[in-house]
């Protein structure tokens, strides 16, 4: 692959990473403002155009008024308030379509220029399938939510995990193109396994976090380092265990909110310990300056994310803090990117990307 081809393909892929990052942030705002059920129909083509006049807006509003969410928590909402929640869901869907166009146009252009070889095509092609699965699952998630008051927590979390796994893979491919297929370190197999373990645990933590958000579990324990005065909350043992709250939102499910937030906190502490163990094991490893800088930043990113998480919890008094919640989600994505960066530079890369 020529240096010119590598540069432009890399910019295209990096642009895709930024677009996915932004899409997940918009999705977080959509979720935390409870805007996701404002569009009640899936119209992949026609839905590109938003309501353009008062009649079309009223038609959309009437469709929403028929749903349980409006009747239960938003009855009396005026059209201007509906337009606000509609905007976030519409923009979330619009940006997904826009990303698809950017990826498709770039892919066709680079094929036309002859800048892709078979190896790179095989690495990039899964992104289109991945994106399609995310879109279809997104509508399935909304359709499940429209049958009740809120989108089920488990579906919110699954939708988030699909998006972030796509982001992680896309960032890895971006590094593969921009950094070139070469070896950057002399790391042992044990260190690579530890880094992969950290990434796997990070995805488990994000999955738990998605359920915490979907269950509004932060409202039950807006304290730190204790949970309403206890490190191990007694409600895990005194309340009746019932997993139904993970599948259907239930404001009365105190046991579910307790156990999921406890697990989320414990997993966070475990991640911090593992990252610092990894950092101390790799602080003298050989490698180029960019890789060494990435290693040095690893503890910073995990502590930053933990700090944002704590501030999010402390601000969950009476309502979910949208700003802090979105920042916490952004921090998770930065930590994923940092972990993928480290794993990529620990691996061995062949020269198959060169044509």
C-alpha cells in the first residue's frame, strides 16, 4: 500500500471512529432524556425527512400520544416539548444513516482507486454487517419499548455493547492502516493476555453500566464510597431477589437496582487494580515513543473514567444527571480506545496489508 493510499484510507477510517463516537454520545443523550420512543414507526427511507409543517408535526405527536409512555409519564406534554425529544431520536437515526453513506462512498471510492487489497477488504467488510445489525437491533429495542413505558434495560445495554464493539474493532483497523503492519514491542504472551482480559472486563463493566442506566439504579444509591452508609448494601440480602427488573423497567425493583450498582462498582475497582498491575509490568517495556505514551496514559484514562462515574452517582439526587451521564459514556469510549491502542501495539502484525 502506498503512503498516499495509507494516509487517505486512514483519515477515512479515523473519521468513521469520530462519527461513531459522536453517535454513541447522541444515543446517550437520547436515552437519558427519554427521547427514544418519540418516533413510533421505523421508516428507513421515508424517515430521512423530518416533519416539515404543523400538520405533519401534529400527526407524529398523535402517534406518540397513543403510546403508554405518553399516557403514563408525559400526559399534558405540549407540542414544543414533543419536538425537543423528537429531535434527539431523529438526529440519532439521521446520523446513523449519514455514517452509512460516508462509509459506503469511501469504500467504493477506494475500491475504484485500487487502494484496497484482499486483506484490507476482509478487515473492513465486517463493519458494514456490524452497522446493519446495530441498526436493526436499535429498532427492535425501540419496538420493545413501545409496548411499555421505557425501553427494557437489557436491550439498552445490548444496543450499547454492539455499538462499542463496532467502535473498538473500527479503531483497531484504523491503527492497522495508520501505524502500519509492524511490531512495536517485545511484550510477553502473559502481558497480552492481561491486556485482553482488561478489555473483556471493560465490556462486561459497560454492559453492567448500560443496565444501571436503564434501571435508573443511580437514584437508589447516590452516595460514594458507601452505598447509603454501607459498603455491602444489606438490601441484596433482605429484599426479594427478582430478575424481572432487568427485562422490564420497574421503579419499585430496589433489589435489582442494588445488585446491579454493587456489581458495577466492584467491577470498576477490579479494572483499576488490573490496569495499574499492567502499567507496572509494562513501564520498562521497549517500544516506540507513541506506544510508550499510550502506556503512560492507561492509568490516567481508567482513573478519569472512575472519577466521572463517582461524580455521576453523587449527582443522581432525584433525577439522572444528563450531562454527567453522557460524560461517563464518553469516558468509557476513550478507555476502550486506549485499551485497544495498547493491545494493538502489543501484538504482532504481518505485512499482508501491503500491495
